[in-house]
């Protein structure tokens, strides 16, 4: 069963770039890597997704090395409102992608 | 569009009572999911429905049943609630296979359940 490992928490200051790395050594060939953001008392919200190399959207960038055993979410110039839990997801590789594993996520605290 | 809606928002049950959590989506998605989230923890998949008429177990299905009533609605039932089922329950949907195969999951606001 695919599993992800992320830092439990990270601190940052407003205006800094934040990089959160996720380890997924057992990622399957067909699995995408997806990152979600969750604010307190809300459901998770999609941030970004990729398969390999680099993906960028208006919110973040996702860097994936060639072996795909890890990925790094990059948040440019964070603000207080980026304080949230960030989850890295991959599938289990065997059930067509339904049994995605959220893990405990990374709690990001952005300070003024 | 309302997206994914869940009812109720809050519920308190006594041990042994039953209840059904309702979920509906208006995005014409094929797949729907039920997760639970315990304090300070990530989400764990309870059941999912790949398409209308099908359901399958996730990581923690014991003590729950589900019904995919139609394409829009996916309900979660607790037949005999236990304190260990105190949690926040999230429903989600995706157009196709969510998560690892490239389809984004859209989450509802959650139902907070307390079992005494």
C-alpha cells in the first residue's frame, strides 16, 4: 500500500517561500501526486497535481524528480491565510486509485 | 452550483443509536467517497462508490454502511453508534477515479458527530 511521509509541522513568516517535501517510495507507475490544503473546520481543497517534472499554477509549484519517490510543494511568498494543513496524496497502486491515503499532513504556521 | 453538500452539520448521539449522514453533489460526478477525520489526524477512507450502483470498502469500513441512492446522493449509515465513531465525516466526489489517477476530489463542509 502506497504511503506518504511528510514533516509534521513547519513554521514560516509572511513573504517567505515555503517548500514541503513528501516522500512516497512505493508510488505506482500510474499514480499521480496530488496536494490538498485544509483549513480548520473545512474539507480539504485541491491545490496542485502532477505526474513528473514540474507543474505550476496560480497557487503553487510542484517539483517531482525523475524517480518520483518524492515531491516538493512550493508556496511562493506565503501570507497568514496560508496557515493550514497540507496533504500529499498518492494512490495505493492496486485499486484503480480509489483508496488514496491522506496521511497526517503537514501543519504550516505562517507568522507575521 | 452548490458543489458537495452534507447534512446534518452537527449531531450528538447516544451509544447504540443509529443515524444516516446525507451527501449530495450537483457536479454530475461519477465517484463519491466518505472519509472520517479524527482530531489532529488525516482523513481515512470509509467507503467509496466508483459509479452509480456500486460501493466498496475503504480503509476503515467497520461499523458503517453506505447507499449510493442515485448519481447525486451517497449516504453513510451508523447502525449502532459507538464512542469510537466520534469524528468529523467528510463526503467527497470526483468526475472519475479520485486521487491517484488524476481526478480532483471535491469535499463537502463535513458533519461533526459526537457519540456519548
